[in-house]
C-alpha cells in the first residue's frame, strides 16, 4: 500500500467532472486500498479520487473515527449518484483535505439517497442522513468539480479568496504531502 499526495485548491484535476469506471481490475482495487490508507493517514473521513490525482468516479468514506459514529462501516463508492435530496437542510462545519486548515459552515440537505457500485461491482442504494449524508455529498461534489466553498454565499467566498490563494500557492502546512496547482509538491511536516 502507498500513501498518496493530496492535490490542493485550484489544481486542474479538482475542477473536472470525474470519469465513470467501466470495469474493476487489480490496479483499481490497489488504488482503492491506497486511497483508504491515505485518508486515514491524513485523518480524513472522506476522500475522492481526484483529490489524489485520479480522474475516476470513486470515493472512500469512513466516519467511524467520529464520536457517535463508531459503528458506521466504511464505504467505497464507485460511480456514485445522488438520486434523492430531502427538503430539510442543516448547517454543519466542513473541512477538506484539499483545503488544509479551512473550515466553514455549509448548508446541505439533511438526508439523501445514493446509488453506486461497491468494489465487487454490486449495485448499492443507501439512504443516509446526518454526518454520513453530508460526507457523501461533499465527496460526490468533488467528483463533479465542486469544492465545499462553492456552496457558500458570494460574500463568504469573497472573504475566503486570500486564504484560498495562499493554499494554492503552497503557503500552508499539512500533516500530509500536498500537490500544488503547478504540479510541485510540499512534503508533509511529518516526512521532513
């Protein structure tokens, strides 16, 4: 298994819509394991493939480290699609491995239904609410080229511009290796 570098704000791959996976082979199964290890090493609870440089429509989620969610099983979601959103919405503070040290309240639907394939290529449908629904929406947004900051008001986005520019220039720290928009990398503080 490998720890993969995480691509940060304004990298071109994070702005593109992901490509559907047509078949699973050993290299994709290995990539899924690398994504899981990378997510856990970076202390994240979700990771989309484009955050580690792949255009594939794939995300891994594990909210079990969060207090109160210890019993929720980790998920691998291939070609996920949200098929239902509740009318009820809630605010919750979100962060993102591609936006180190940036956290903001984001309004999202409280409950959703998602169709996807697991790594055995079995079709799955999950109805989720609360934190799991939020993380699913956040990661599926990534696969559609959307950052959580795109969900904020115009005023909040304007106020965040200088922070986002600093992230894209590498004027940030992270406990994991990051890839900047120009393709250069900054090693994690732990690896230096």
